[in-house]
């Protein structure tokens, strides 16, 4: 087995373990962004995460941006 083939198999194994860890941690039924953050926290690229979750990198980027904006509005009063 050459280095390139070994690297490809290691990537497959890592992604498989990440999915198993996600399901074991009871994130299997969570929102997509929660799953994406978990998988990215394990070191997977956003492109790999999007592929694993059946969505696009742009979709994950937009969801992440919306989540950050929503979180930043907590505790602030509206000014008219």
C-alpha cells in the first residue's frame, strides 16, 4: 500500500469514526448546524462535513452566520 492510498483510507476511517461519535453523543437527531459544529470540532473540513450531512458548504456558511447573528442579539433591547 503506497502513501497516497494509505492517506485515503485514513480519511475514510476518520470520517466514519466521526459519524459514529456523533450518533453516540446523541446528536443524531439534532439540528444540522449542531452536527456540523461537532464534526468541525473533530477536525473535519467544512467541505467534508457538508458532504457527510448532505448539504453544501455555502448552506453551512449561511446557517453559521445566522446562528452567530441570532446569538449576538440576546440581552439587547430594541431601539426604535
